[in-house]
């Protein structure tokens, strides 16, 4: 709500000066300006969004949780929004793909939903402007892949290994700018690769992780060649 300022006028009457009422001027306070700017921003971003049918597998996996449907709808609509809030998307994807991992892998549509989550993670890695959001997206890729390799049901393990492999391929295809996030992360790809090699028997499944590891080791080696001699650190 705008504040008001009383404007007064000084009138000369002979030897005396008289202060007379003139009018009231409405003045917008800083708080009001901020609120108004927020309303304009919300209006700009307010778009009637419908959920893309491609996310139906996620809806089916989470359908048994009636209390989560409002939040899930907001999440899926945000994924379909032309101006995505990647920080929110990464946070919610973390909740659904890791927090409900058992529900995901015990559902017939689990592999399809897991593939969607992997695609969302890499869309965030490629599209988010904030470096911390991109870093969080890579951390989510690492932890999600780890669970797919270690904790997926044995009877359908290959389907989830294929999802992990899809992630390895997309990681290998990242631009140098985005790949820096992987090289700088405290989650080390060599550990994830070791876990994968131990868990998988089929040599044909190793092409994607081998290509990613070659990329990772070459990139890391080239990076350290640009650094000064580490003896100066001691």
C-alpha cells in the first residue's frame, strides 16, 4: 500500500509567514515498490501449463501416493514450463528418484520412469545457468546411477543398467564447459566405474562407461597440466 506525504506551502502575509495546507501526495515506499515488482515478475512467468504425456510413467509410479499428487503435479508442470526453475526441478527430482527408489524399481513402469529422471538430470546439467545447480545435478546423476547399479532388483537389473549406461553416454557428450563440473566434483567417476565393472557380467555393457572414463581421465590430465608445479603448495 502506498504511503502519503502532506505537502505544505508557505504564504507571505506582510511581516509574517503562514504555513498553509496544500494537498496530499501519494508516495510508494520501497516495500511497496518491491511487492509491485514481484507481482509484475509473477505475471510475466504465469503461463497456463499442461503436463506432457511423456511423463505419464512417473505419474503411474507415484499414483499410489495420494498425498503427494499436488506436489508431483507442480513438479511435472514446472518441467513443461517454458522458463524452468532448474533449482526446484533438481531438488524435486532428487526427492522422487532417490527418496522413492524402491517404489520406482518395484513398479512395471519403473525403467521407463528411471529413463525420464536421467533425461531430466542431464537437461538440468546442460540448461541450468547457475553453477551450483549444475553441480547438484551431477551429484544426483552419480548417486542415482550408483543406486541403479547396486540396488535394482536382480530379476530386471539389466533394464536399470541400461538406464545407467544412458547416463554414461550423455555425460560423455557434455561440452567441455559442462564436463568441468564432473572433473571438479568430489564424486569420483573412477569409483562409479569400479562399481559398474564389479556388478556387470556382460562385456558388451562396458562401451559407454569405458568411453566416459577415457574422456574423464584425458580431461583431468589435461587440466592438471595447466596448473603450476604443486611443490609450491608445500
